[in-house]
C-alpha cells in the first residue's frame, strides 16, 4: 500500500495535501464542539432518570446526549466481541440487550443495548443493578445515548436475537461521570496531524515533480544527442 502511495503522479500529492489540511481543520472544529458539549454537561447535574420505554427517538435534549436510563437487562444472553490481530487482543466489547422495565419476557427484538468497552468485573456490573422487573434485573446506567444502525450489535446478536434496524446504544461512564465527560483536547492534535501530513505530501509532491522533470530533461537530452 505504501508503495502505491509513494508511486503516485506528482499532481496527486498536490491534490491530497490540501485535503488532509482541510480534514485537520474539520477535526479541530468537530472535536472542539464535542468538548464544548462535554463541558456544558459537566456544568450541571446529570439528567433525571428515565425508563427505557419512555425514551423518544431523536436527541435526548441533554448536553452531549447524556442519559440516565433504566431497563431490564438480559444478563443470561450477554455477548462479548473480541477483536484480535496477530494473536493480540485489540479491543473487547460487552453487549447487554435492554428491554422496557415492564417487559414480561426477553423474546422481542433488540431495540436497546448497553455497550461496555473493555473488561468489566461481575462486581462492577452488579453496580448497575437497582431492582427486579417482571423478566429480569433492572439496570440503571448513566452514559451517552446514540441511535441508529449498529454493525457491532448486529454481529454480536447474529443468530441469537433479532435486532431492530434502529437501536438505542448506551455507553455508560464506567469511570464515573466526571471522567466520562472530561474534554479530550483532541481537536488541536488532529489539526496538527492534518497540517503535518499535508506538508509532507506537498513536499513529497514537489520532490517527485523535480525528479520527473529532471528525468524528462535527461531523456530529451539523450534523444538530442542520438
């Protein structure tokens, strides 16, 4: 792949350079906006708890789409996905299907999922427990809510449960609300990376152009001498 990248015509690098710079600027604006939302969320207490069946489609109305939601957890069918590369674990995610607090069983399609990054102990998982519902334990989670299709959820429950086309995914603040909403400061980092890559590509394009021009001049000179 690197061979292909370094073997492009010079004009390609002059096109790619400003694209990477633009991506860096976009990343700065996007991440700064998200950090502003995190800061706004931390400026006031967490939102009031809401039962899963009362969550409406669209924005939660809270800063950074924060939510405190209660739902029955199908703990007997938790799914763990592990990503490995060259024998090493790259990531691990735990998926727990959530159902309405008044659901009488867990036979319906998966419309909400508690998605937990990394390894979590049984003791830590038990901290989500707040009571019992008609079908199973009720979990209360404070985290960030997203809505839409989720390929990881589809993969996790494939052959096990039917997954709705649009799923509520709740990523809980495992290290606490303050840590989960702490600004990342990644905006300037992304901008700098974009500027560096843009400069490198532009410089390499200029270098390639000089070499190509020199080769053409050499070829023209040899033809003139022949």
